[in-house]
């Protein structure tokens, strides 16, 4: 496992990276939208 030859599957890596970016961006947008609502309550 470690130290051996590992193959990086570019398509899988690109898909997972794109999914992570989409989830991060949507989370930031959702937080900014909802921030006004819960900032007044706390």
C-alpha cells in the first residue's frame, strides 16, 4: 500500500474535486443567506 506504485485516476480525482468545490460554494452561499436570520436571534 505505502511505498508502492499508485495510479491516480484523473477522472475520479477531477469529479471528486468538482463535487467538493460545489458543496463548499453552496454551503457558503447558504450560510450568507441565512446569516441575517440567525444573527439576530443569538
